């Protein structure tokens, strides 16, 4: 028996991992709580141990002039969006080998989606 192509496509979509790249809805309110874990190194509006996140979406990785990135981050060619952030937050050192970020990653896809939803909202306007 041959299944229609639409049925096959529907099954494949159901089997794909939930991530922002595949339409997982993130909750920015939950994401803000998750972001508290990041604040030991990061801030929205100021560089700390890690670079600031203001203006993050659409920015090339390693491109802030006033932060000392690893050579790997500067050379990565990554542009930050929902998909690249999801991949990076899953396993930073696997996504960009040589990054200075010592964080192991966030294994839970919903937590990543929530964090990304918060970051998208909180970083929309760059700090002057």
C-alpha cells in the first residue's frame, strides 16, 4: 500500500525534534526565568564575562567590537537567529568548536525554545 505524500510528510513532521527551527512555541515569561542562569556571565545591555545580548538576532557571531571573542567564534560565520541559537544552546562547544563559552548546553528543547523566545523579545532594540 502506498501512502500519499502528504501523509508521509505529516508523519515526518511529528517525528522531528521540537525546537524553534521546527515550530516549538517558546514562552518568554518562562524564558526570562531560565535567563537568570545565564546572568552569571551575560547581560542584555552590558558585556561581562560573556558578551551582551542586546541586538543579538541577526548579528554575526563574534562581531561586537568591544568584546574579546575566541578566534573560533569570530571565524564561525554564524548569524544568530532562532535556529542557530537553538543549535548553539544545545551544545555550544560542538556547534562552535573552540568557543570560550564553558557552558555544557541546555538539553531540554522546550527550555531552549522558552529562552530563545525571551531573548528575541528582550534583545530586539540594541542598547545605544
